[in-house]
C-alpha cells in the first residue's frame, strides 16, 4: 500500500490519470479515506456516477463526511460545480472524477482553479483518463495496470484476487522531475 501523505496537499491541484482498471480510483479512494478518517470533509463531483459508496465504505471512507455530486455525464456542469466547491469553506478535499471523457480546460481556467484552491486552502484532485490541468497541477500521477492475480478453490482460478498497479510521477511539485515509478496493489 502506498502512503498518501504528500500525494494530496491543501492549496494544490493533484491529477490522478490512467486507463480503465489501472488503479486510479483505488488511489483516489485511499486519499478520500485518509481525509475523512482525519476528520476532514470532502466533496466528490462524479461526472459518470461511477462512485460506489458501499465499496468506499468497506475501504474505510467515512461517508457521512463526503458530499457526492452526480453529474449524469455533464462534464461542463461538473467543472462548474467543482469551481464552486473549491471556493466553499469547510472542505479539506474536493475531487472531480471526469472518467473517460475529460472536459476541455483552458490554461486560463486551470490557473483560475489553482488560484481558488490556494485561497481557500483546499486540496483539489482531478481523476480521469488523461490530464486536463496542465501546468495548473502541482502533482500529476499516472497509474498503469502492472499485473493481475487470480484466486479460487479450483485448479483454474476464477476470482480476481488482486491488481498490481504501477504509479508514475508525470509532474512533480516544484521543478520538473524524472518519472518515478512505484508499484502497489489495489
């Protein structure tokens, strides 16, 4: 398991990107668990309604401390909701899961979000298939499926036991860094 300290920081934008089944949602749920377990409030704008609250609760997320906004596929409305939520006092973490069809985000809009995040001292996490914040993000992490383990009682296992994910730093805080890779299990 990867430690979340340093991944999500208040006053900064973090992007978690990767293809389907790469571990990006598991990484985000770990961040959400850390924030809610520490007593913080979180807001999640979910463009596709893909968030599974029962799985998140089993992972240790305190759902009573999470505001879940479903976007019904409307990424433009989700982006506006995210913009409003990062300006609201009281949240430790605001996240926008835009799924496989990321919205267009101009450089101006990305830096406007960055400024709002700094002023309100909230952590903003953007989750999806590709980056949208560009230089507005302080940290960008890419997830990639590294392996699959199957289990089960028979000689031909049929139950998914574990996914192995490779985590790469695409954009580091401060000066650009060479990609760092770590493996973890989802």
